[in-house]
C-alpha cells in the first residue's frame, strides 16, 4: 500500500490518505449482526495485521523524514561554515577584506545573515572552536582560557562582518556604482537588527530560567521548613494562608524579574501591579496588519505577557520634507487602524523614544529612535471605582489643615497693625479677627481659579483628572493643590496646555489683585489705611516682580528703609500668596505643574535632568541651615512628589514654537517672582 501522511505537531496525531487499499475487500465484510464468532475473530486478525503494516510503514517514513531533515540541517550547517571559512580563514581580519570577498562572490543579504547565524550559534555554545589552526591554542592554556579566546575571536568576526556590510552598502549606494540586485543596500542595518533580536531573546530566556529557579528554590525552602518543623521541632506545618502568601510573593518576584529594560520607568509602576495581559493574537495583528499598512517600518519586536514593543523607523511620504509633524501623523493613522480593527478596546499604544538607547553605546544614533509600546487597555493611572475612605479622609484632613494655615497667614499679616495688636492683646477682643477674612477669601479665590483653569483645559484636551489635594504651608498658608492625572494625555502639547493653564491663570489674577490692592491703598483715607494689614518692606522686596510692581505704582514706598512697616490693602496680600505659590508650582521638578510642563516642552530626558537639578537646588537650603520657604517646598516635593509622572501617548512629537515660547516666558515669570529685589534677601 502506498500512503501519504501528515503529522500535526500540536496534537501529535498522524493523518493518513490512502491511494490504494490492501487486498481486503470491504464488500466481503459482513454486518456485525450476521458475523459468526470465527468470522469475527478472522476479521479482527485481518484488521490487526492491517494496523501493524500501517504502523511499520509510518515508523519507516518517520525515520526517513528525520534522516532527511538531519541531512538538510547538516548540509545547511556545512554551507554556513564553508561561507565562514571563505570570509575569515587565511585572510586578514579587516572589514575591507570581508567586503572585498562578498563583492567578488556577489553575495546576497541572505548569505550574510546565514554567516551571522553561524557565528552567533558558535558564540552561544562557548565550548567548540572554529578552527584549531585559527585559534592556535597550546596545551599550556586552560579550558577557560581557550573558551575566552574563542569568544573574543567570534566577536571580532561578527564586528568585521557588520562593518564589511556597511562598507559594501556605502560603496554600492554611490550613483557611479551599479548595485548587485540581490544586495538590498541596507544589509548592515538588517544584520544589526538580527543580532539585537538574538541578544534580547537570549536575555529573556535567561530571565525565565532565573525566575523558574527562584520559584523552585522558594517552594523547596517551604517544603524543607515544613519537614523540619514537623519532625525536629514537633510544630505544626505551615498553614495554607502562609503558603498562599509565599506563593503570592513568589509570583510577584517572578513578574518583577521578567520585566525587561525596554519598559520605561514611567510605566513600570503600572505594568508591575497589574494582571492584565495582551494576547499573542493581538500582538501579531498589530505587527502584521496595523504597522504594515502604516508609515512605521517595523524591524523587530519583543513582548512579555503584559506589554509589547515594536522597533523600527518612520518613513516619510515621497516628496515630504517636513518631518516635525511626521510622528504625529503616523501615530494618528495607526490609532485609526487600531479603531477600525477593534484592537483599541483591548490594547493602547504609546509612541516614545527608545528606552534602551544609550548615548555612550549607540554612538551612531544622535538621538533615540521612535518605538511603539503596547500595553493592555485596563492599565492606567485611574483608581478603582470603589471609594478609598482612607484617601478621602486624608484629603479632607489636608483641606482642613490648609484652611487653618491659610487663616493663620492672614492673621500674621495684621501682626504689625497697631489697632489689631491692641485689640487682641490689651482688650482681648477676638471679634477683630473678622478683618482677616478678606485675605483668607482672596487666597482661596486664587487657588479656585488655578484649579478651574486645570479643569476646563483637561476637559477640552480629554484628560481625566482626580480631586485636587491642598498642600498646607506655615509660611504662605498654602503651597497650592496637587491635581492627579487619571488618564494618559494624548500628546505633549495637551500636557503642556494642562500644566501651564493653572499657574498662568493664577499668576495673572495675582498680578491684577496686587495692582488693585496698591491702587486701593493709594486712594484710601488715613482712617481706612489704619485697618489694613501691615508688613515690613523687606517682605515686599523679597520678590523681584513684587518690587518692580511697587516701583511702578508706588515708587515712594521703595525708598523707605527695609524694616519700615508698610500698610497695604488685604487684596494685595491675597495676590502675593497666589503669585509665590504659583511661581513655586512652575519650577521644573517631578510631578508638579512645572515638572509636567518641562517634560512636555523639552522631553522626558531633559525633564528628568531639570528635575534633579531643581531638587538639589531646593535641598541645598538644608545644607545652608536655612529654614525658609525653599527648604519647606523642597522637603514636600522630595517626600510626596518623588514618583515619575504618567507618560503621554505620543512622546516623540515635539511642541510648537508658540507653546515652547509660552513655557519659557512662564519660567521667566516664576524666576522673577522668586528672585529677591536688589539689596534684599530672597523669599526662598
């Protein structure tokens, strides 16, 4: 009988298609009801013989197939080694020599990739040599020394192969040269991508082995401890609850050990605490359906159960010279294709610079290449829908404490007023505390404008935000509010608009309030001025912007001595608090408005360096022995705002010049607000 069969690797079954049956005629087989016992036995024996014949034929064909595959594999290995010997054996180890051989032999890109595979396979084995004549290892050397020597030689071979391909790419890219049709012109980049993919795959396998070993070690330790407690100490075994906690700890350790380096730190906090997963089918659909039809040319990809990364290059359209908006247009088209295929319901994408780029290592790339990162749609900064009563109680406590410190600040503004001081100290008249309410209400109004500006811009830019948390301050009454983000902003422009909206609106309102306060003071009567808050001139000159405003509207005040008490309208002091607190929030540091704006305007890397520099500047007041405003704000930021901010969906597209200029102006206003007037100490 001649039979053809097909083996399914998953079910491990063999399907037969017979072209010619055996001599057993099916018409001779009688129905089971009419068979006698002898006929049934004979029929069973015929079927058994038939099955034995089929099994023998299958075994024979399996052996022939294995032998054929082995011959093909050995032939492929011998071809690879023959190409390796042709390139490197008995030749100077230089890229020029390698390029000359590939040019003379008219190699194709596939042949270069085969050589790279052969070299990398030998490199990972680490125990065999290419050629004893090439290695020339004497008997006096140890086995470890021989292996180390071979690794160095193989690495030099790989480097020469890639650099030789680069030389050939450059030589055949010139108009005067007629390029070989089988040489694509980008063979060197293909070899680099293939080598990086092999490196990443081996690193992931190593992490899997480490995690499996850690898991086995923890489980073996649990069993050993239980056995020791039961036999030696006579104590009961570990409870199921304790074992459950140990298994959970093992699960967390395994998940952390499997997190690759291409997960950015801004997303690490979300990826490690979630159990959401991306299905392999979705990853395959993104690579083979979505990205293939886009301007993003994917060269390699990598994935873990909770994330996937796609590396590649952005390809501009033919005749397209403007590249600033290319990432935004490409990412917008990719998002549209995700929506059309229904993948956006399960997966969300991020366009960001390559997290694995290092300036000292990737010297050929002046800046990181864009990559696309995919995570499950369920991952995000939003909290669960159930109310967290502890967090809610903490917010309420912060609001109450901020109200108390703000009212305390308003009372301190009247400390140098003779009428107020005499009423409190001499007459014990606490009803005079009502005159402090305008300052208190003005400070609250400025902060309300700050948060309303955030709210309206967030609604316009489709950014979800949480309830703000007020921050108390013993010097100013309040440092403002912390508004958490509950979703990933779409672009850097959206994040910049949201970040600048609150402080800029509060600063504009504060300047208007201070100007109105100075004008109201100049036009008030002596009796009315006697009821105004009074502060020394040194406090007013602690801010350069406040000093400039006073120099323009009330120049005579600036000529008085620094200890001189100056009465001003209550609305001025409310604006002064709003100005200083908004200027502090515009400092480029971590998760406050200024840190978000700096990251959006200049990028994540520059924003990180700016945050570190600003934090060190604020904490330097601790070394100087100062106990002023800068130290208090620096401690607040260092303790409560040290975590990285959530990333935006498109981190590659830069902001426009207008928004960049607006951010520079806002930073300048903040600097003028916090710098001291010449001849006076600063507020920080």
